[in-house]
């Protein structure tokens, strides 16, 4: 009974330590969110799902009771007000950025609308005609109040010359005045049609009949940004790791994707974080970085006391095709109360950022508060990383070591391949596998107070 009591005490201590470490630092816990996006149009869904866990664009039954219309909804479930929008440009419609080719002079834009805006909020439909990069007509059509059935509208465009491009965009809240945006406001549109003296060309999917299904994996306890942040099964251990990729916009500018602790407000100011009180510590984990140039991924750490920055750390990840262990020492001069962590696929100031550069991250932890690794199948089992390996093997111990241990290696036939003594302290042991032939190996780690087993693969 005494022995059982000791085991329970150890488990309780481990669980307590795990509760204080980097939340979901092993990136095993994810939420899958499904969504539909209208073909041909850009939508707010990826942005609002990543930052606020909210789907803000969806198909609804069309104005005549059949087919589809588009619904934009302002989301605020996590305290961050984010409107739904769609657009045919990757830039700012009100600034006339982007658009697509158009060479006729329509006299009006017609369509069907159903909406509800709350408080002083206003939904907007924006039409912009351009010529040689300059705006020649900008029409902003407001929708406010409550309209519970689809109503047809006709809006004059009053163009005086032929354009060479057009922008159409709509949003469920008044982005010109963020202070009035209200969660729950919505706007539904259908059959956006250019009309004129002759038959006018229409934009593709102007009737919102065609939709594409997608899904996003969102890591618990983490926010994300950019178009390409999610999970991967390419991991040295466990089931999943985090992956983020830099991408190119409509003006050929490269942007990073990333993940962060805490949250961003409407002005993209960083708030929140995790409780943290250590003066000296080490952040460590595993990474892999793929890039075709001189790009680098990065992690930045910020420590705060009473919301004031008192220090931090910054580390760049350079290209490697193998999972690689890293450590970042932290030394402060006063106790913090909060830590913030941000990961990015390209390092600031992005001068050498390359589209497609990808950062993989896993097993992110603090040496003062390590992750709790569980293995229910075998109480003596530990895992070897990376696996497969070609250079160095790391063994993550569930407790700190301060004495020698003996390591015995066996091949698949059970023959002893190698045995040696490891004189290392800490909870991360390592040894070289360069001299081992490719194949599967089993190991036993034996000491006065240690008995652990496991296996690893030496790659070809």
C-alpha cells in the first residue's frame, strides 16, 4: 500500500508540473473546423477561423427559395469582433487595390439582399471601377436595420468612361468605424448583376451558386495568422506537429504564417499570454525548416511584469531537412508574471522571405516545466527522437538524471549490437547512431534507479 501511495504522489506531482508548462506545446490537441468558400471569391473564413474560431462566410438558400446566396456574419465569440467579407481582390477594396479585368460601362448594379445590423452598425457593398491603376468610380452601398426577407435593389453606377478593371466586395459590418461593429450583424446577397443598355459581362460566380469545401486544423491554446498555419503528421514523435508556410499575395509580396500564445485585438495589438514567474530558464523543442533560399523561420519570446516588457529572447531556424533539437536560454533581472511566444515561417523584416518556406515545430517546452509524456501501453517505455534518425538519437526521460546509466542496443533478431555507459545529467540523453547500419533497433536503459526501454530506426 505504501508503494502505491508513492506512485500516486509522483503522478500527482507530474500532472501539476504539466499543468504549468507551455499549453499544448507538443501540438497534439487540435480542433477541426469545416467551412465553405464561394468559388472565384476571396473570403474571410481562414482569417476568422484562425484568429477567432469563427466561420463568417457560408452559403444559404437563394432569394427565390432555391440555389444559393452568400451570408456574411460578424463574429465576436472570443471577444474579438471580426466581420465576414468576400472580395475579388487580395488588397483593400476601398483603396482600389487589385481587382480583375473589365471593359464595359454598366449603368447599374442589381441584386438581392437580406440583412440585420445591430446598434449603429452598417453592412457594406463596395463597387470600384479603375483605369490604368486609378479609381474612376467608387460606389459604397450601405445596408442597415433589419430586412428579414430578400429584397431586390438597383444602384446606379454613373460611369463616364470605359474602365479596365473592377472590384466588388462586401462586408457584414462597418470596417470604416470599428467601434460600431457588432457581433451578430449579418448581410446576405444574391445575383449581383451588372445591367446596361446591352448585355453586360458578369463576374464569375456572381450568383454564388458554386462553393468549395475546406477545413482548418486549429491548435488548442494557440492563435494563428496567415493563410497557411496548421498541423502535420510529419513529426518525430506523437501524432502531430505544427506547420506554418510563407505565401505570396496578389502583389507578389511574401507574408509569413505563424502561431502565438495570447490573442490579437482588432488593431493587431498582442495581449494575454501564459502565467510565468522564472528568472532563468530554457525554452527547447524540435524543428525542421524547408526553404529554397536564405529565408529563416523564427521564434520570439516576450516576458512581462504588470503588462510591461522586461525581457525576452529571439531565435532563428535555418534550413534543415531533419528534425533538429534546439535550446534557447532565458535570463531576466526581475520576476515576470507572463510569457508570450510567437512562431513565424519567415523572420522579420522579411527581406529574404520566400514563398513556400515552411517551419515545422514540435515538443515545445520549458526546462523548468517540462511536458508530461504519457505511455499507457508500457510503463517502462520512452521514445527516441528523431525517428528515423541518421546522426544523433535523443532519449526524453520522464525525470531528471544525475548518475550514470548503461545503454544496451539490440537488433531485430535480439542480438546485442552495442553497449556503453552514458554519463549525462538532465532529462534529455543522447548518443550517436552514425556507426549503426540502417534498420530497426531496440534499447534498454539501465541504472540504479532507472529501467527504460524503446526502439528507433536508423534511416537509409
